[in-house]
């Protein structure tokens, strides 16, 4: 139970951070929209949560911790952008294969593997970054952040499914 809760919170942080990172980096080269494989940002602590005065006060973040978390983001930003672009590229290729007049199942399945691999690499890099951010916090700060996230559950954006 304890591990699944930690995984849930880390996953939630990944979702929030991915959307935040995507917004901070701006549109990818060529002006293509964000890849379908990257999760959208959902409620909870928005974007750079450590810069949010309410959260920073709640966690009693020190200037050193804020600086360290900023540093983790900066160290990972370019790599995450590159991986995000790779997901977009593979997603775009998949779309082309699916829209062909005569879809080739073999090519489509091979492209599914490429797209899944690109998404997995992006998720692993994002998880490494978030784990590095997590390591900056004390156990008590981490617990307070988890409590904050539970008190501010993700808000779904966009129309309900099927609309």
C-alpha cells in the first residue's frame, strides 16, 4: 500500500511536471502541437510548484532547496525537450501510416514499437528528474507535499470523453 501511494504521488508529480515543462520550453521546432503521448498538466501544484509561494511556505523550502530544484530542472530541460520532440516525430509518423489509403499493418505495428519506445524514454527521463527533485526535500516536506496534492486533486480539462 505504501509503495503504491508513493508511485501514485510520483506519477502525479510527473504529470504536472510534464505539462509545466512543455509550457516552459515553448512549442517544439516546426510549430507542431505537443505530442499525444505526453500527459497534459492536471491540477495539483501547478508547474514549478516550488516557486508557488503557498507551497513554498507550507513546505518551508529554503533558498538552497529552491535553487537545487531549479538546477535539477535546468539540468534535465534540454534532454526532456529532445525526448518530447522524438515522441512527436514518432506520433506524426504513426498518423501518416494510419491515414494511408492502404494501411500496412506491419509498418504500423513497427511504428507502434518506435512510438512506445520514445514514450518510455521520455517517461524514464522525467521520472529521473522528479526523483532528483524529490531527493532535495526532507521526509516531512515530502509528506506535506503529498497532503497538499491530496487536498488539491487533479482537475480534468477539456470535454468529457465521447464529446
